[in-house]
C-alpha cells in the first residue's frame, strides 16, 4: 500500500495565514498544506483532534503541525495549548514546528553563522534589540553556547527582565543587561565585544559606524534588519562574510539563505516522526548539521 500524503496543518494566529510559510512548506516536501488563520488557544482543540484522529498511529508521521503568525507570544501560547490536546500515551501525536514571524529560524541562522567564525563558548557578544522576539532567542542560544552576552535595549529594565528569563532557561548563563538609550552608552556596551548582532525594529540604526569604528575588539557584525536603513550602519543587505574595515559582516539577505535552509530542513524533519517538537533549541540543533 502506498504511503499516505504528507499533510502539514498550518495554524496561524493572524487572520490571513502566511503565504510565505505555505510556499516554503511545499518546497520543503509537504504535499498538502491545510492553512487556518485566526487560530487561538480557545479554538485550536478541534484542529488538533482532526490531525490525530484521522489516521492510525502508524501513519501519523505523515501529518504535522506548523505554528506561525506575526505575534511570537501568541504562537508560544498556541504551542502550549496544542500539546495539551495530543494523546501520546495512545500513540496519537503529530510533530510540531514553532516559527512565528520566523523568529526561531532567523535566530538559529544568525547564531549558526556566528559559530562559523567564532568559538561561541568563549565569545563576548552584544545583542542589540535583545528584548525583541528574535533578539531574545539569539541571546538564549549564545548563552547556552557558553559565551558572555550583553543584552542591549533602550530600556534597561526590559533588558534586565530578559536576562532573568534567560538565567531561568539556561542555568549559569553569562548574560548582562546594558542600556543603549543614547550614543554615550555605546562605548561601554561595546567594550570587549567581538560579536554584535542587531535584531531590533526594522528601519532603525542601532549601531552608527562612527561608534563601532572605535570598538577595537570587534570581529563579526550580523545585521538582521532587512528594511533600510541598516541596523548596523555600513553593513549591506547582501553581505555574506564580507570584510569591511577588517570586520566580517553579514546582512539580512546574507543570513537569509541559512535561515531558509534551516526552515526547509525543519519542515522536512517533521515527517520523519510523529513525536517531535521543534522550538528554538531543537531548530538550532538542526542548523548545526547544515553546511
């Protein structure tokens, strides 16, 4: 008997399910994508049950769930609720990938790129926009690798809150909150930093060139902002290991190729088992095995 169709059930917290996520899923090997928008923890149970009760346990690896949307916190809440409605004790479970707004795959890509150039177990990093959804995941991965990470934010209390969460998730994490509210804060925040990753709001310059030119320890700059002007002034969108002023630089499009590989790999992996859950750490582990 022929194997059943690979079906990906796309649960999007936005009213209109992401066309981007649907196309990538098909390119990654999903044969059918069933897309649902406006999904909340309150209305998701029937959708989960539709996944697990329509096929026998031996075929459930051919059904999987992708959780997306523009609101990362809403996606995380949805993942928590989806897992409550699976019945793994009866073999009734499907694999799940969480990637709202591309936060997990983008963060994994940025840290994977950094690991090609630096020993992250010893690296001293600064994450600008470290309180945002992508930035927090970058901080978490860098901290788990063992290096020292400064979390930069215009609001120091928000950076402190992120550090507290990271310490709870990663015992012994070397994280430090720093203010980057004014240009006067920058030299202290950059002191001794080898790596800067900008993961802030689009169209905002987080690190002017005249300031970073004075940071002698810098070796690697990664700017995840895809909307001009650049988050790190002087880094171009297409930079991919480009040397500028003696520093290795990556722009959003330069990181984007790695992000897409990770995204497609994660979707393909969903159909190898019916019990996997791919959140940020699991996605990064996939990234480590990519060229």
